[in-house]
C-alpha cells in the first residue's frame, strides 16, 4: 500500500501510476470500439446517435462522477487527519448519498423523450436514440457508485485491484457489444446496455473488495447519522465539483447542439475523433488522480509544502506526455481515424475526424493545468474557485457555439479546445499559486 503523506520514490510512484494508466486507457477504449462496432454492424447514423447523445453523457458525468469525486476528496482529507472516527463517518455519509443518487438515476430513465428534445437530436434520429439514451440514463447511478469505490480504494493506496476490475469491465463491455449488435441484432442501444451491465458487475466486485480492506471494515459499523460538520463538508465538496462540471458540460451541451446541425457524416467523424481524444488523455488523468489524492491527504495533515511539491511533480511528468502526443499526432491521427471509421467511411467523415484530432494534442498542456489546479483548489477547500473555473469553461464553449461556429463553421469546432482549456486552465493555475503564496506568507 502506498502512503501518500510520505515522499514517494520514482519506483513507488510508477507502481501506483502504471495500473491507473493501464485501466484508464482500457476504460476509454470502449468508446472508439463501441462506435466502430456500431458503424460496422449498423451504419454511420448509429455512430451519429452516439455523438448526438454525448451531451447527456457529459451531464451525467457532471452529476454522478463529479459528485462522488467530490466526496472522495473530502474522504482523502479526512484520511490525512488520521482520525478514524471522522474517516468512518465521512465514508458512510458518502456511500449513503451515492446510493440515494443511484435510485434517482432510475427515475431519469423513465422519461428519455424530454432529454432528446433538450439535446436537439435530429427528428430522424430520435426513434433510434430513445433506448440508447434510456440505458445511458439508467447507468448514471452505477457509474457514480463505481467511481466512488474506485476513488476510495485508490485513496487507501491500492491501484491494482481497481485496474483489474476496470480492464475486465471493458473486455466484458466489448464482448457484450459484439454479441448484442452482431449476434442478437440489437440497435445502437446495445452499446449503452453493455456499459450498464458491466458497471453493475463492477460495483459488486469493488464493494466486496473494499469491505475487506483497512478502510472498509469501519463502514460496516452502525451508522449514527454522522457529524453535521461532516455532512456540510461532503455537500460542499460534492456540490462544488458538480457545479463546476455541470457548468463546463452545459457549455459542451450548447456546443454539441450546434455540432448536431452539421451533416450526419461530420457528426460521426467528430464522434470518432472525440472518443480517441478521451483515450489519449488517460495517462494525463492518471497523474491528475495521483495529484488529487496526494494534495488532499497532505492538506488534511497540514503539510502544504508536501502538497505543493506533489502537484509540481505530477505536472512535470504530464508535460512529457503532452510533448509525445504533439510529436506523434501528424503521423498517427489519420491512421487511427481510418482504422476505427472503416473502409466504407466517406471523405467528409474522415476529414471532420482528422481535422479536429490533429489540433487537440497541442492544447493538452492547458488541460493539465486545468485538471491539477482545480483538484488542488478543491483539496484546499477553495470551492468557489471551482465554480468560477466551470463558468469560464462554459462561457468559452458558448462563445464558440454562438459566435465562432456561425462565422468559421467546422473550423471553429477544430480550434475550440485551445480556448476552452487555456482560459480556465491558466486562471486555475494563477488561483492555485496565489493560495499557496498566502499559506507561505501566513507561515512566516
């Protein structure tokens, strides 16, 4: 088990990070594989359905993934304090709130039609989108529980078992998709149903493992309602994360509405490229997760210097990956887009996917600044800063949708990642450095 309140050697860090990277890459493999399977077994309109519904995927992430990630930051801060009772009550409160949210996700799934209308899904695609969106909404709660359990196990210093479960889930998703689409001849809803089933299985495995661990046994002790201060901390951390992500994803929702006005092949090309972009960012996400845990636990312990050193270290490591992506993009992107789109893909589809994905890697450094600074700020309890960063990201996306796209058309879509990551990313870095400076001056 890794102890994040102690200085880690490069070897210890690598042992923790490698399973994170591997599982994250596998987790994101399903998006391009699912899109490719839909394109081959069905048609490019099925791929466009996945892309057209992706705005709601982002909103679900904002609600379920962000809320449980916010809970996990409170838990890591409690772990850094070294107080077992506080840690137990924080974990119990987080699990109870996550279970309530899961029950709520089942209600969303009963009413997919209003969600399609809000997403501006083209009328000719709505019949095919309905069941896909229903399973997507149904899986939101399981996605949140899965994320919380993974965060809890990782926070205790173990990254291997969550990686094994995640990789197994992706393999199961892929196999289920091939069976549902290829053998059972389901429509595009088979893609989201495969995700739902694998997430439910993952929750059971992760819960069983967690309850056996050093942080898990206290969860079985009687729940006494918790300390009001703990409930406020969970609510503040989770809500700040949700509002930040919700604002950012509301901007993405607006942007996707405008993208949905392009021809079907353009939407499909963008969908393929976006799925690959999510795959490429996973090694960066592994460093962000490590920085998140280290920062929160050391802040909880009161060691701000160690927290700042961990964040610097993870940022430097991430920049190496950014440089590798930028160097590899010109040669790799056309090959990858053609590979997942298939031989029957139109020239318009290929051009849309390649054009967007060639530009994105050069904006990754700004994404690193954004992800690490906002998690560090949350670990420090600077919740309003997170909401500000979410608002900035939303504002830039809306400006792209309402101002740039009408003038520049698809070229604006290709350039938008520079703006949507640079503006909040540099702002977040400034806010983080200012907070660190305040702490240092207060310690003098």
